[in-house]
DNA sequence: CCACAGGGCGGCA
DNA sequence: TGCCGCCCTGTG
C-alpha cells in the first residue's frame, strides 16, 4: 500500500484488489454510506464527511487530509490487515466463487454506540428502512457537520442526547417498536460509557453476554455489534440470508445458534470475514431458486 | 384491502 | 427450556 497526501485528498495505491467501495459499503455492515452519481460513495464517520472513489487501481479519499487518514481512516477501513491472506485461507472449493464475488470487502471498525443503535434498528427491518431511520435520527438529533456536493450532513446523536428523548420522540423517527429498546440502550450507555467501550477487551463470549443485556439485542444483533465495532472476528451473525446461503453452500439447516456453532468449526478465527462474503453474495441476488 | 419481509421479547406451556 | 404470537413500517 502506497499513500499520497494532497491538500484535501488522500490517494492509495497498491491496495486495489482488497478495496472495493461497492463491496465494503453494500455488504450489510454500515448504513450511512450512499452512492453518488459518479459511482463514488459519501458517508459520515464521527463528525467527518468522506467521499470514497475507486478509479482504476487508485483509491481516492476526498474531503480529508493526512492527519485524519492517520488518526481515523487507517483504523476505520482496517487498512493494516492483510485481506489477501484471509481470502486465501477461506477459498476452499465451496467458497472460492463467493469470496471472488466480494473480493473487495473489508470489515469496517465503526463506533460502538452508533453500531449498537443501528443494529437495534435493524431488527425485523430492511436495509432501506434502517438507513432512513438513522438519517432521521441524525438530521433531527445529531449536529450539523457541513455541506458536501450540495447535501447537508449530520453526525449521529450521542447516547446523552438520545437519553433526553422520549419514546414518542423516537417513534417520530420511524423506529417503531424498537423505540423503547433504543431508550434502554441510551439510558445504560449515558450512565456508564466505560461499560460499552470496555467490551472490546473482553472475550467474544463475555462481550456477547454483556451486550445482550440491552433490550433489543439478541444473538444476531449482538454478533453484528461485536463484529462491526469491536473487532471480534469470531462473531458470525445469522439472519435469514445467512440461513439460506449456509443451507445452499454447506447443506446446514437449523436454528441460528446451531449454524453459528458450525461456522466456528468450518471457518475458525475467520468466521466473521466468511460471514461478510457469504452475506454479500446472498443479498446481491446470487442465491439459487 | 391484504400479504409479506424481517429479530427479539415475553407469556405460556 | 422451547414455542409462538406480537411488535412497526413500507412495498407490491
């Protein structure tokens, strides 16, 4: 990986095969990135607005600088991890095509609080709706960051801010029955932020048990939070798409917990990465029947 | 108008 | 412990 810095832009070379914006932003791990007309993606991370474009072998981060690249983007885009090695390890006869299909996927390291709320919202919900609810929350209760390409961008509201809202306020954001779960999370986290931010130091099992104490967080949502914001790569979220693809590829069917257990024996420490390639493949309409 | 998609909770065996 | 009805919103 070679990086060049400009006034308001960072360019990355020699990472082409392991970085594909469409794969990264549309594999179900994040909800705040949107495709622009030129095929680039614009999103909000913390209080920054970033645009990501791939042009041939060049990856261009627009609207940013060297300081933010080093302090935010290296970790956020997991740039120090060797995805080539992971893909080689996962490319057995069953997974070869599936890994190839999503070869530019990287697992983002997102904020714990935003990820917690985002995946509570994801319960029994579709991606388009989840994105809409998160946008509503940010626009109405986050703070204004700035304009980019003529659009307004807002940060995700803090736990303290959401804790001041009523269940009715939250329902106005179209959270539906999840409003009381979000309130529960905000109350817990605003009272004790250390609790949430220290979960990453626990084992996978311990952290999952802890995060499930929040109402609205069960096995699937909990595994998503651990994988997408706490670097727990043993995590293997099983939703309806994962059930379908695991049955098709490995002839495994059963309860989510049973499927997760089997994933551990097949993929080991790479379960979370395998889950992303499988989910992306299934969700992009590549399932049979 | 109705059917359906999509995780977790809570009540009831 | 396991099962099942229900929660909410948008789309077809």
